[in-house]
């Protein structure tokens, strides 16, 4: 199984699990987060292996549809990347100021932070 897909489904489960049935939530959690096999989940949940697979597939479809509609995970990832970029740039400015840096360089970095914020207003 694709590790990146596993992580993506786990993240989507964090955002949208209340929209799934309890059974879908449980089997997806056991499959993606606890790394149990379909057979192990079937035994744990007292359903068939095919029932587990069907429940996972329906749950995944619901998670993907919700993300396509609301983009919560995507927006969150963009937000955290933006905050890191702003934080790193602010640290650069602080470093410049501490060591008597070039005011033009400081000004450019401050303008860059403003641009980052203005270009990403949809996240706020």
C-alpha cells in the first residue's frame, strides 16, 4: 500500500470522522492507523473480510468527497506551510537587526511577509 495515501486517509479521518458511520470510522482507523489486516479487522468487528473491505472503500469515498467539497486538510496544510515561511522570515529579520544588518534587506523581508499574507488571505 502507498504510504502517502495511508497518511492522506489518516489526515482526512482526523477532519471528517464525524461524517462517517461508527463502523466505517472504526475499520478505517484499524486499517490505516493501527495497520491491521482485513482479516484481523473482520475478526475484531465480527464481520466478513469482504464487509470490512466494502466499509473501508465506502468510508474512503466519503472522506475524499468531503475533502473535494470543503478542502479542510488542504487549507490546513497550506496554512501551516505559510506560518512556517513567515516565522522563518521573521527570524531572518531578527538576525539582521541583531547584527546591524542592511535596512534594505530587512525591508525586503518585511515586504515579503506582507506579500505572503496578502497572497493567502483565503486561509484567514
